C-alpha cells in the first residue's frame, strides 16, 4: 500500500530499465559520432547565475526558467536558476576560459536542461539535449557549417531506423530578398509566417503575408520562394525568378547564395549528397541565427516534424564580453526524439536483455563456485548476474530469463566437475562451456 | 573585456576539456563494471516533489536541499526541489513501478545530485554519484552484500592507480555488543564516537566513551574492539575477548558474526581476498544501515579518507509504502574522488589528446579532398578533425598539435595523388597512409 503519491512530477520522462537501456544506447551513439568528428566534451553546471542565464532575457525563456532557492549555507551567493539550454552556459564558459581553450573550439555538450512550460505530449520539462558547436575567435570559416551538418546527420543516422533528410536554408539569403523587395523592416513578422508555412495550407501563408501589408508582387515572390526545394543544382537556378530585380544585386542575397552553394558542395564531399537539400521554408526561430540554418526530419513520417537542427550565429558571447565569437551549432533533443521514435514504432527492436549470462546456484552451497564462475566470465567481458534470491529454483529461473540472454545452473555436479552448460533463453539451445 | 562575472557559482566543478575527458573516462569505466555485474541503469528526474525528497526529513538534508520555484505554467504542480541523493528517488521509483520490475532489482544510477552546503575544498554542491543497489521484495539474501562490495571494488580498481582497501563491519554485530554490555540505549552516541575514532588520537576516543558515562569495563571492551582489523581468520577469533560475557549469546551479535564471516568468504571467491578486511571502526553514518557496512580507502594515501562505501538497509521504502524492500547498496562520489585523484597526482597520466587525426588543408581548395579523407578515416573508427580556420598554415599546425595525436597536411600534391602522410605529433615520425 502506497502512503504517498510516488508518480514523477508532470513533464518528467522516467523510463523502465529496458527503455532506459535503449535511450542510453542512442545517447552513446550520438556521443561516439560527435567524438569521431573531433568535438571535445564539456559539462557546465546545472545551476548558474540568473544574471547569466537571463542576460538575453525576454520572451518565453523568462517565463519558463526554474529559479532555485538558496539554502542557509549558500545564502551569500548570487541568484540562481537551472539552465534552460546549453548555449548560454557555453557562452559563459567560453568567456571564462578563453585563455585556456584552443580556437576554433569544437565542443559538445550532452545533458539535461529544464523548462517549466505547459505539459504537452512528447514535450518534457527536464530533457536531454545533445549539442555540437564550433566557436571561432574573431572569425570562423563557412566550411565548418558543412562539418556541423554532417555531424548532426551521422549522429541521427547512427540510431534512427528511417530515412533522414537535412533541409538547409540561409538567413542572409532570405534577408537579402526582403531587402531587395524593400520589405526588410518587417523581416521578423515575415520570417514568422515562413517558419509556420509548413503547418498550414498555402492560402493561409499567403493571407499571412497579405496581413502584413505586403504588395502583390512581394507576396507572389515569397510564395514562389517557398516552393523551391531540392538539391543545389535545382534550387539555386530556381532563384532565377528574382533576376532583374533589386534582389539580384543585394549584398546579403549574393553572400547567402555563395554560402549556401559552398555548404551544399562540401556536404557532397562529406557523403550527404542524397540526404541534404535546400528548402527556403527552414527558418529555425527568429532572432538567433544569421547565416546557414538547417533542420533534420523523417520524410516517411511527416507528422513528426523536426528531429534536430541548428545554424550559424554571428556572436555567441555578445552579452558577456566585447570580444567576438562567431559559431555554428546543431542540437538533438533526445528526450523528445526518443518519445517520437517509440510512439512511431522506430525504437522497439533495440530492446534486448541487459545481462549476458545469469548464473543460478541450485542451493546456497553453490554460491562460491557460482561467484568464481561469474568472476571468470566478467573478465572475458560478459555482463553477468548471480541469482541469489531465496525463492524456489523455478522462480529463480524465470527471473533469470527476464533479465538475461542465457543462464547457467550451478548444482552439486557442476560445482564438483567444473563443467557448465549455458542455456540460451531465446532459442532454448544448450552449449557446453 | 568581460561585461559580467562569468565564473561558475561557488561549489561547482567546471572542467576544461582534457580534464573532462579523463572524468568521462572514469565514469565510463564505472558504468562498464556496474553493467558487467548485471546492474540495470535507470535515471530519475533531477526535480522531484519536496514531499518525497523530505519524507524522511530532519538533520542536514532539510538545510541543504535546493527548492525549485514553480513557473507560471507549472504553478499547479506540487512543491519541488532538486534531489540530494539517488536513494530517495530510487525508493519512489521502486514503489511507483513495483509491478513492472523483476526482484531482486539490481539497479545502478549515475548522475548529478545537489546539496547547498558550505563551500569546502573538494566538496561540491552539484556532484556526481555512481550508485549500485540490489533491492529485494520482502527479503534479500546476505550473499548480495558480497556481490555489491565486489562491484564497488572492481569499479574503483578500473581507474584508480593506487592500492585500494575495502574495510568491512556489521552493524548488527556492533549493536549486539552494545546490547550485551547493557549500553544499547546510547548506541547512537557510541556509534558517533566510533565513526570519528580514526580522525582523532586514541585518548580522545576513550574520553568520548567516558563522557557518555560508560563503565570502565565497557570502555575497555570498546577500545579493544576498535583495535581489531584484518582478514576474517584474524579478526573473528580476535573477538574472543567477548567470550563468557552476555555479548557472547546475544542474538544480534551472533547473527552479525555469521553474516560478516559469510561476506568475507564470498568476497574471497569473488577475488577480494587481499583487498577486503574487517575493521570495526567502520560505521557509515548513524541511522540508515542495519547490517553489513563497508568503506573503500587508499592505504597509501591515508589523508584521503573514504573514496566510496555503502551497506545493507532493512527497508528502502518505509516512508512511501507498507511493503518491505530490503536492500544493499554502494556509492562512489565521483566529483570528489576526481578532485582527490587530481590533487594527489593520481589522474594526470590519463590526459591525452582527444582527437586521433587532424587533417589540415593547405588552402581552401583542398577542403573537399580533406573532407573526403576525414569521411574515410571516421568510417575506420578514428576521431578526426578537419582544421578549417582562416589562420596561417603555421597557426593551423600548432592548433592541430594541441588537439590531436597526429596530423595530415593536404596540399595540392596530396589532393592530386591521393597519397597522404600522417605525422605523429609526439614522436615527430611520419608514415605513409
């Protein structure tokens, strides 16, 4: 009988051991790919100064951040809160440790972040984010954009058993178009409509543009832009409809096209020719990214939406330092992605027994030979459990079959002879050890 | 120029990438040993109900717990705080998911916990704990105690480059002695003196007992008890001085001796004959453990004190449920241990370059062949960085030498011929690829 409500708080992802094992496997694969691409891992504290976390305040963040109450013995400290992403603590870290880091700083952070937002299916208040970032000091070559995109793609591909597409755009290119069309002063509102355009019928997007008071010509050109997607060879020439307009000579537009082309060519060299395509509907939020933006999705599961993304930002540390640190980064929201894969039947096949061999002594007299056998098998790399409960042998066997791939019963004879038989719980097969 | 204080909050362990890599390596080794011993990993939420976390309130905990302020959108939730150990959330987890778990539940939890205590060297307010526990339903055989101790020992041994000793006692045995001597009503105070006895001169311990008003005979017997340490063959017969006293027939004493002997014999079978010894000074806190207690230490570094420990408890879930779940567990405080190993020069040799190969294109023209080469090397399992900065070639080379074990320069010739030379940055040796 429970004496108290023991459910986890709303919005928390609490997994049973088999699901946790799958989750850990995915996390490990992401870590491995990030390491293979030369990213160095760091961990920032979960608790940080509110002044740091809310330096760039406003919007949702301020409403969703969890503040932490100081204790009697920490009362002299600054005001504190839980980090809501990896980016702000990274900015603090880069400024704090600048002299001890080698730039470009290729960094990965994998850990839990916290947002106290309204509970929603598949959205968690405590969630894992798996980030990579390349931070330059002063400047950072555009080629790192391709490298970060390839890293994101390979990380996802290492455990997602479905086709993955990476769709790429460039915020400079978009800004250039808006400048060329003379509507840049409404760029935030226009980008918001573009950002939303995949989730609504075309007419609604068009109406959205019109509500902003754009001319027929501008609306038509934007609608045409949103139709363009595909490989660089198709998408870049498709921008021809902007020829002979003011857009065509706009500095941002020209720079954006050049960057986008370069990123696509380099992605080809990195093996993403089929996975990567240009899509001008990709915006990735409103006020952070300044160049390349990208988003990963599952074309066979369109309802799922984004499963990761990122982009280029002009300056990571503007709020903390006068020095300039441009960067490019990508992030996988693993808690949400894990939930999505499970609900779409894409994670199930990974669930296997966590223990290789369960050793079952017939009676307490065989505990010692069982322990010695366990020691040997562990040395050879096996995951081994010795089943020691006081239950009947039958109960011990069914417990063993639940947790392990195979089992060895150690009775008097086995203990005396040192001859053991391993039973495969799946096939029923027995083999001499 | 910094605009703001970017140091982490006091009491936080923030590592640079090479130290973080070493830390991660140790954590990984602990995870591997825990898995090899058949423990299943779970993760409980960092934030939990205050009602749960403080169910067994009082003492230090209540003063040190970090409460979390609910946000606008989570305002309807229960009062919340950050977990201060793994044990309380585990108790909640076991009661909540009882019907979905197989018992004995061998479980490991590795993650960050939080205690807002006074800042001290080597003590952190946010710290990693690496726990194993075996939880029985109703009962749990004593043999699991040996299994948990062996797991702790092997986990520590996998990365600590110094001799490790595990000292073991039994709280039933101690309680039996106190009962036999007729001083059990002061057991909490007496155990506190014993717990402290290693840190002070003998006279002080003796004085401590006398201050409690114990008889000369009782003080003498306790002082004798604290002198006993060594393997079971020596330590158990050394208890002979208690013969022909009321202790000798005390139920708890007899049970404690039997348990302790059994644990020592099984530890031998598990390979700990040299590492494990009995030591009656081991208490491990006051009101939690009820049988076996143990503590790991580094005999060559006596000042370091405990580097891990644990014990047997009668009931994990008493505050949450009427059902009984006895258990035995061990914990490594990795943040503190990492700090200790570093300050004692026991971690240094692990710090190696995190990247296997840095590929350095001579100019931007060689980016594509460099990316293609990176793709191949990564496929073969190597950790590869492509150095793309706009700096001079010399700067790129010295950056490469900082982050990688070896480097490959890709110039026009290499790009054209596909012939690459790998330079080992440590030895200066070059090899054809």
